[in-house]
C-alpha cells in the first residue's frame, strides 16, 4: 500500500512544468499574512480604542512604580526560570541519579497548576496564618523572623518555580536533539564534557532557551491572579485597577497598550538573544551524551534539588487541595458531589483538544510559509501572530467582543438583517477564536524552534527537486519537526485547560468548564468546595504532560531524533 | 491511499469544532429568563425556588462585573440577557449610567427596598446588603479602644501602629469604603485617614478570609472585613478568635454595600424579568441572602441567626452615585497615600 502511494505521489511533480516548483509560495505567504490579520484584529481593536481616547484620562498615579515593578518581576522570573529550568534540564539529561526517571516528568507538572489556584493555595500554606509560620511560631516563639511572603521577591520566587517548566521543556528537547551528532563531534575533537557543554551544547540550545524565557516573561506579564495575591502591582494589575476602579474602559485599554509594548520588548529581546544564529542539525547519529552516574550523596543531592523544584509549584498546592477536599468530605460526605461534574470535564477537555489542534495547525502553516518565503514582511507577519499571548485574557476577550460588535454594525448598515447576530457569545466559536489568538504563541514558538533546526538546504533540495510546498510540508517539515509539534500541542492544551477569563466572558449559556467552576467557588473563598474542581483541572492538565513526556522519552530512547 | 495526516487532522478538527459549536448552540431549550450575574452565592437555590413557585425557568452566566457589562454593551440589542445582577452599588450605578438597564416602575419594589438602596429612576434595586466593619482579636483589643464616632478614621491613630490588617487597594471593598469616606469627610480628610493607616504600617492582605485568619492567629489585632466572611468562618469554627465591632455607631454608622439587579435594556422578556426582581426583593429575600449570611434589604424579612447574633446596628446611608462617581478618586487617593 505504501509503495503504490509513494509511486502515485512521485508521479505528481512530473506533470508540472519545472518552474512551478515554488508556485505555492505566494499562496503560503498570503496565508501567513491572513492569519496575522485575523489574529491581530481584536488586539488592534483594543489598541485603537486605547489610542483613540488618549489624553482624555489621566494615567494612574503610580504608573512609574507599576512599570518598574513589571520590569523587575519579568526579569526576575526570567532569570529564575532560566536558572531552575535550564539547570534541571541539564541535570536530568547529563546525569543519572536516584529517581531521575520519575523526576524527568515530575518536573513538568507545575505547568498543570493554574496561577489563580497557586497564588491562594501558596499563601494559605506560607503566609502568617498558614501551617508553616504557625509551626515556626510554636517552635521559636511569636517573634520569630520570617521573610515577607507577600512581596516582590516572594512573587518572583513562586512564579519562577511555577513557570520554569517552559524553559525546562524546550531546553531539554534542544539538549536531546543536539546531543546526537554535534556533541560526539566535539568530544571526538578532544573537548571535555564541561567544555562540550559550554562551547557547543549551550550555544546550540540558545534559541530554545530564548523561546522558553520569552514564554515565561509573557506569562508573567499577563498574570493577574498570582501577582495580586502577592500584592505586586504590575501594569496588568493596573489595567484591571483602572478598568474596574474607575469604570473607564478606555483608560484601561491605554494601559493594555503599554502591556503590549512590554511584549514587543520581550519578543525583540528574544530575537536578539537568538541573534542571526541558525543552528541546524547536521550529520549523522552519534552516541550522544552519555548520562554520568552521580553516586551516593551527590546523587541524592540531585534528587533533592529536583524534589525542591517540583514542590513549590506542584506538590504543596496539590497536597493542600487534597487536604481541603478531605476535610470538607469528612464533615459532609455529599458536599463534593456535583451532578454536572462530567459535563464540565468533557467541555474542558473538548475545548482544550480543539484549541490545541487548531493552534498547532496554524502554527505549522505559518512556520512553513515563513520558511518558504523567507521575506522580512512575512516574518514580521508571523511575529504578529504571537502577540495575543502577551495580552491579558480578559482584554483579548473584550477585543473579540468589540471587533465583532463593529462587524455586526457594519453588516447591518450594509443591509444584512440581524448582522452577525450572536455569533460570538451565542456559541463556543468566540471562545475558540480568542483561545487561538491567545495561545498561538506557545504553539508557534515550539514549532518554530523545531523548524529552525531543520537545515535550509533540506528545504531547498526538496524545492529544487520539484516538490510542491504542500508536499514538502507533509513529507519533510512536519516529520522533522515532530518533537516541536508535540510540545506545541501539549503547551496549548495545558494553557487551554487552565484558561479562565476568556471562557468566563465569552461562553454561551449552558456552557461551563472546570475553570469556571473553580472560579465561582474560589471567588467567594469557598476553597474547600473549590478544591475538587481545582484538582480536576490539575489532573486534566497532567494528561497532556504525560503524553509529552512519553513522546520525549521515545525520542530519547531511540537515541536521536529522526533525521 | 496513503493516509494524509494534515488533511485528517484538519477534518478531525472541523468535526470536533462542529460538535462543540453544536452543543453550545443547541444544548437544550433556552430558559424563559437569562441572567448575567457577577454575584455567585447560591443563585441556583433561589432561582430554583422561583421556578417552582412561578413556572418561569431561569438560567444564568456568572462572571466579573466589568466584563459582563462590556459583553452586554457589545451584544447590544442581540443580547440574550434579561436581568443584570451585580455586587457593589457603584457597578449598578455604572451599568445604569451606560444605559444598559431599563427603568422599572414597580410599587412592589418601591415598598420592599429602602429608598437609598435603589435607583431613583428604578433602573436597579438592591437585594442583599453586606456591612464592611471592624473585626478584632478579643485577646488583644478592648473594644473600648475603638473610636465609636468614626471608627474607620480612628484606625489612623498612632495607637494602632503595627496592629492593623486591611484589604488591598485593588479590592472594590477597599475602594468603596474610601469612596464613602471621601463622600463623608471630603478628599483632604479622607487622604489624611488613608495616610494614617499607611503610617501605622497596615499589613495589606489580598483576601478577606486570609485577613480573618491572620487576626485569629494573632499576627494582627484589628482588621476591616465584610461581616459575612466572619459569619461563615464562625459557622465552621465556633471557637474562632475574632469578634465583630459595629463601626461608627455614635457617628455616621457602619459602611454598607449591596448586591442588586436591574432589568436589561435589551431584554425581550422584561415583564417576567421584573417579576423575578420583585420576587427576590419580597418572598425570595431569605432564599437569596441567607446562605451567604447577608442582610435582607427588605425590612419585613429577618436576618438569619448567625448574623442576627452580631446585634442590630446603624448603617451609613448608601449613596450609590457617590460610590460610583468617587470610586476613581478613591483609587487615586489610595495611590497618593501609598496604600497598595
């Protein structure tokens, strides 16, 4: 069967004249631009709204402080995640130590805990009235000194320990993908392990590290839940403060534009970090990096490091949630039961699956289009598709609402009865659209950093052999970027499971997800009741994590990436 | 044929989307009344009872007030919503100001809801009342230490240095309390009060429950809380070491706020929408407020036992326009005072 298929396909290019080899390119370029426009439209609507009312309202009084806080927080969390994520990726790739195989995937789990759950749970455990400080007071007296938990350093610490998996995942993929040939070559040429790491692997991993850090910084930028618990006033907090505190939506959109400027800075920074470097995998399959065994104390030390990293962002919150659920159930066995339990979970998983698939399809198409055209305009358009990630979810939702309201008005003015009707909030289409805007960035980052490792010579060879762009996509680019695509699917699915503001704002009647369910209870501080749905979200987000880990492991055990 | 993964993926995606869109649109018969609610406590119970009594079915979407209002505005006349329900008088005032609520002239509502707890033009009606008052640890504070005439301002006195816990400036609770202080004393005096709190090294907490737990743990002596958080905690932990003090009883009275509802301007079922609001303000009062330990607005309804145990109190008259109008100023004032 395969043989005939190959034959049938092989016949196709022959029927085409030679010069049509790249005939699909303008179409692919146009596709990239189209995606950029559709994705950017709601964000643009917000920007226009903000700029249109510029000067009509005074900026918040402590704006300089907010800008400074945002800068410090983003840089702090980026540095922290680089240290933790990058360091752990190296640790589990280069060394063998007790429980290493378990930690390889445990270390990804903090991704499964949404910020709006983590902040509260963390403070419940570590703040003045929590068990940790209570024990300290009992042991050392009421005046025992403890560092201020609700502070900028506290927020940096907790956010680093919950966001590092972005860096960890991408760094680890890069380390595995590159170790095969390049590392061996370096060792053969006489470089020691450390030197091969510093001079060869680290520079090669730079694009992935940069991509991971930019994801971390954008998450930090748009976070509203965690920072608020830590009483850290970033510009995103300012957007809500102005919007809700002054009843002035336009003044809030001006601040949202400022948030976007930060995002532009992050993306520019990422580009600068990557530089002009294009590191492609070259050559054959080597032995790769052989993990070195860490014995005794050092081995357990490494295991303890991993355990510490996974505790703050995952184990402690989950244990606290379990304790609440158990406490509530002990008092009243029926109180955790909810008849709509199943429906919420199905909705959550369905939306996550569709969003992940849609984002990755688009990201692959965009990455492919950029690769074929290589033009600056198309590359910029591709960059534009990732901005949504840097816009707070509620603002994206509002952008979708106001751009469709404008479309509705325009259609009615043009004589279409009813205009768009309730297209956006009457169905889940609005949610999906907003999700794609928001989560195209992680998909594109992961796919693009995988594409970046495919030698351009491969693409050019295929083109010059007369393969149509679509065929190159299916037969060359997608198979070679498989690991990146899997990472992309997982990152988006996890984000979509956790997402709250968009689904809250745009959902039609009768459509509830697990995150909305948590929100309704948590907003009123019914944390015992909220603990079960919160655990459901964590569990649902773990599913894609496990899929990814399996995928990463199969890459690892097969020794190398198919190349 | 060789399977084409891309085409298969696209087809699968389309099918999934169709399934998802379908369940969003079709998903059963829409209810008679559809509600956008920024209030979350036990709505099902009250609405269920309303349906049992009247046969009118109700469904609701919960969300944040500002977002739901933007949604109402964007949907315009296409909106499915009949009733907009929210917390905080300023939000109700703002929704009315933006012409999203219809005027309802109802003698039932006028009789049930005290004049200051409803809009003069009948665009919204308060339905449940919460008090924001003083909570303290009885081991550390003698209630005689409080300034009975103006308790909120009294907390700016240096004798409270290092003993205060309050909510963050982002919280609408803090904002509307400060807005009412501006209304009462003028901006200058209100700023002085806020600066006094900051000078007393007030610990800013991000959550009312954590605040109460901090008082119980003894890390702060005094806080300002919504009364129902204490009622709720006492119900679970009867030996919780926090008492409630009714603020400013010898002065302007304790600061209160409401949650309330209005009929949406674009509603296609305004009659039944009005019927629901009327029911919530009369027969449905206890079903609506008790589970969350709030005070009924209707003087004919009795507060539930736990909060009745806090004793009767004099409340500060509610000036929704001031809460709404002065809220932006309150945000600015808090920033100026260095209150985060």
